[in-house]
């Protein structure tokens, strides 16, 4: 995962904390509330720009998504035929990686680790 993506997604998680969407009471659902409850990026153009801004090619992004599906589900079930679908799945995958790497027990630990990433 590119550092610029990691920083951006860390900011997104911090925003969800600051908005009160995730807290100690819903620890098991942090990933869901941050990356699955709603789209991370809305719009094909915005998603294309996101890829471009992070220097990720469409083929690289699709490959990451397909590899993830194969590893987790044993098959590919989604069509990555547009940038919006692809970027939202990338955010889902990378968000999961960030939260698993941090492995925080509470919001305070999570916030501290995220602040280390964004600095």
C-alpha cells in the first residue's frame, strides 16, 4: 500500500472517530463503519482522479481487488469495470489492513496509532 493512501485512509478513520461513528462500544464494527457502510468515493471521475493522485494504475488496482477476492472468497465475484467500484474496494481492503496492523483495543490506542501515520 502506498504511503499516501495509508495517510489518507488514516485521516478518514480519524474523521469517523471525531464524528462519533466509531467508538469503544462498536470495536468489532470499526471496519464496517469506516469502509463498508457507505462508499468511500462517489463518482467515476473522482475515483479516476483518486487513482491518478496516488499513482495507481487501473490494472494494478483491479489486480489487487481480484487477488483479495481469490484469497478471501476463493473466487472473483465482482466486476471491476469502473473506477468507482475499484477504488471503493481498494479502500475496503486497505482499511482492513490498516486496522489489522494497528490492532488497537480501544479508540485511544487507535487514535494514537493513526496520528503516527498521518504525521
